[in-house]
């Protein structure tokens, strides 16, 4: 099997797990695969510092983004990456006596990003089971969005308006931060051994929410988490650890993507214009259609 980095985007999009011949793919190959779906973009700061960078939905500026929803929507790529994640677990087991893949009873991934790939991973461990996590929040974000839209259409651009708009944005963000990952309508059984799987990890927040949901479902009974968490992409926020409790995050690819407040963005200071993600996405999409 030739190196994925030498393949055309069209061929990469048609790959299946059997094409890998059971071998691990490198970080460069993961990058090439994601680029074939326009799922990753990184600012060419070293070679073209004045090329546009992007502004994120929260208002911060960034030199890159990763979006795995598109590649994971292709069943062939979902299965290929799931097999690669399973290999990470088996590789980790060769160096750790505390990891025995045959002990896995459940595989869990967050709602909604990691549901499909965690299910595909569960199929690769004989005897393991899968049940979907469910994201729930105690606040209706649509209500906040409607209220914000009403302010935008009916209020004058005044200091008071700006403060109210900021308050609504903060309410919405708080609601998102308080989202819960629930595991219900299924019994975990006695002393389950759980493998957590994620597609993209920036902070430990979602991993913790999933783990808390599983512990709540166990109702005080012992739960054992495998000491390895395979993920497709780990792009840690500043100061973020690769550990959660006694489990280590092990990625197929790790990227350093930075964000800054608009007033302190070094790319802006270097003369790079800031544009919405959509503009960069559309340009990159044209480039990856060959």
C-alpha cells in the first residue's frame, strides 16, 4: 500500500480499512486524509504570514481549525479511522499490563460527535457492547437565540443594547458548557470495563462529561475505565493535559492550533486579514476537489 500522502484527494476519499493491510498510518497520512475532505486547515504563518486567518464563532481569532464531521459521515472513512483507533489500543496493550483489550465490555463516545466512530470501534472488540450517550442541557438555546435576534432587529445600537446582547451570548455559552452526557435505558452490568473513544479533543470537558454520565448510570457500583483513550485528533488548548484521571489520551494526530482575543492577535499584527471560517472553507474546498 503506497503512502497516503502521495494519493489524490479523490482516491483518498474512496479508501477502505482493508486498503491499509492492517498497518498504522502516520500523522502526515492522517493530515493528508483530512485534507482530502477539507477537514483541517492551518495558517501558513511561516511561508505566507499575511494570508487571511479566521475568526471563530466565539469571537477569538485562530490559525487553524479541524472539523471531522464530514470525513466521519463517509462509512468507509469512519470504519478506516475506527480500525486505526483500535490499533492504538492494541499497541498500548503491548506496553502496559493494565490494558487487556479482551476485557472491554463497553465502548463509549460522546453525543453526537463520536457516536458513529465509537460504534465502529466497538465492532472491532469481540464481546464488547455499545450504547449511545445522549447530550442534554437544562436550558433551551433556541430561546436565547430568538431573544438575541429580537434584540438585533428591535433595539438601537446603544451601550445598553450591547450589554444585553453580551449577556444573552454568555447565557447561551453557559448553557452549552453545562451540557450533560447521559447514559440511560441500559444496564452497565457488574464492574464494567469501559473504553472511551473520541474523534476530536481540545479540552477534557467532554471526556469528563461522558465519564460522569457513565458513573451516574452505574449508581455507585464499581466502574473500570481503560487507561487509554484513543482519539482521532488531539489539539490541546493551552495548559491542557493529555490525562483524565488514570487514562491517557492517545491520538492518531496531534496539532497545535492557537486562538487569541481579537485585540491581541499576532496574525492581525503581522498584517493578516481576519475572515470568517466560511470564506476560508470555500477557498480550501475548491483546492481539494481535484
